[in-house]
């Protein structure tokens, strides 16, 4: 039987991806060119974080409702607690930015994770293999991943977040805490799966997308980014 769902790289997905890239690029350009007031910039950042929070909450409620409706014996409203990498990342990212500098160490994990996780998910939204594009679960999923990428770039390009090699350890610690939550959700809350502990992110790439591969590759990537930023900063000081 032919799959009734559009799948990744369907027409709607390609159009969405193209429009998202253009809007994010234009948004960064206009903020950099016209927003010179620190107070205005903070308002834009907070609104973006609030927008991210709204979309991840819509996504969690719509996904959980559908799960309870289809399998009430195995799902409950406890499943509102995010059990995917990007679901948890969007929630943590939005709250940490809204709360402010108290969560600055968290940003040295979540900005990187949010950007790369969000980007990977809008490029390859595998949920389109099981849902239509306009299903609220699919659309809200695409939206919260996209806003996460926008927020990460906004913070970096406005220097509201600056990579710091002295805080590189925040990334592996943050990732490890996510995995601990995943184990808790599986063992204590009875979730069927969490944080891709028992399954790869992409089934066609079981080794390359296993959680431990993602951990080591992303940690190395963050270290490389922060090292390049550090060396570039030293070079600027000597010129």
C-alpha cells in the first residue's frame, strides 16, 4: 500500500524550508542593521523566546493528546514531559532565555544543541513519514525547531551569546543531564522510549545517529567552534 503521508522533502516541506531560510536571514540582517538600542534588542530576544515556548507547548499538547487518544493504556498526560532531544531543548532554551543571566551556563549548552538539533530537524523532519504536513503536530514541530534555530543565530549574531572555551564543559554536562532524564522517563515513568536511548535518530543511519555518536561528534564540534572563536579573538587583539 502506498504511504498516504507526504514524507521528507515533499513539496510543502521544501517550500517551508526555503521560506524559513529566507526569513531567518532577513531577520538577522534587519536586526543587525537597524536595532542599535540594547533595550529593543532584549525585547526582540524575549519575544522570540516566548514564541519558542508557545510553539513547543502547542507541540507537546497536540502530540500527547494524539497519543492518549490512540493508545490510552500506554500513554497519559505525563507524556507532556518532553522525551525527545529537541522537545526538551526547545523548552529549556526558551525558559533559560526568558529567565535571563541566571541561566547563562545553560546557554553554553543549549545554544549549540538547539541550533544543530533544530537545523537537522527542519532539514530532515522524519515525522512527515507518519503525519501530514498540516497536521498540528507536524507544523508545530517544524515551527519550534525553526524558532530554535532563529533564536540561536540571533543570540550569536548580536553577541548576546559569546562562545567561551573556558565553559566548554557545559555542553557534555548538559547532554549527560538530558540522557539522565531519558533514563528516568523510561525506568521511573514507564515511557516506551526517550532521548533515542533505544533507537537511532534516523533508522537508516543506526550507528551514525545513535545517541552516543551524536554525543561525541557534537561535543567535538562544540570544542572546535570555541577553539576557533578563541584563536580568532587572540588574533584580533594582536592586530
